[in-house]
C-alpha cells in the first residue's frame, strides 16, 4: 500500500499523514524507524536518540538544516515513537496488520503553509524507507538516486495542500 499523504488536523494543529503497509514483521519495521542504523537509510538527518520519554533526540548532517535537538514525546517499543523537531512533532506508529505491519507517519506542523513542502520531503524519505525494507539499496533522501523533491512538491501544491513556506535550495 502506497499512501501519497493526506493533509489532516491533529489536536487542532495542521499535519500531514502517511500510511504504508509492509509484508514484514512489525519488529522489523520498528527497527527501521526507531534505531539509528535503520534511520540512516531514509531519514533526512543523522539521529542520536535517548530511547525514553523525555529523552533527547539530536539531528545533524542534513544539508538543508543546521544541527538541532528535540525531545522524545513517546517511546513505546515496538509500537510508537514521537518527538519534537523544531516547532513540529513527528509521530511514528507501527501496528501489526495480518502477516505484515502498518506504519503511520504523522508530521504535526508548526505552520500550516509548510504542509506541501513537508509532504514532499516525507514522500522522498518514505520512498527510501520502502527501498530499504525491500532489501534494495537505499542511499537516503539527499542522494542522487532519491525521488525528485521538486516534482513532488509541485504535485502537492497542485493538489491543494497548504503551501508558501520557504523551500530548500
């Protein structure tokens, strides 16, 4: 299942949500979205994580953002990880689903006009995660083999997702 993303409200805040179903055990998907070795294949930054509620999460080596840190809001292996990232929140939920697992990525946005920009970014990242979980080479969202961000961004704007925030590059 490929979900191209949906603009939603989450607790009264703007958000973009993606869902993916993988024919893999939930524990395998959880490792890919919660452990630094799994995250390095698809997440836009290198991550250091204190695996506990209230723990620190640090982000570095993203060519579009300076190093920063956030706070772990939820840590419930192998099911749920949530953390702050700047003014945003990222919620990753893994649920067993028959013979596979359902991943939900919810990016709660600081500003409504970032929806199209962030949705395009997460679409690129999730395409890399899809490759990694299939066992294909996944060089990350900033690699030459990643989906073209600009085309995705234009499609989200054309689809009516809120836009207007500054874009990288």
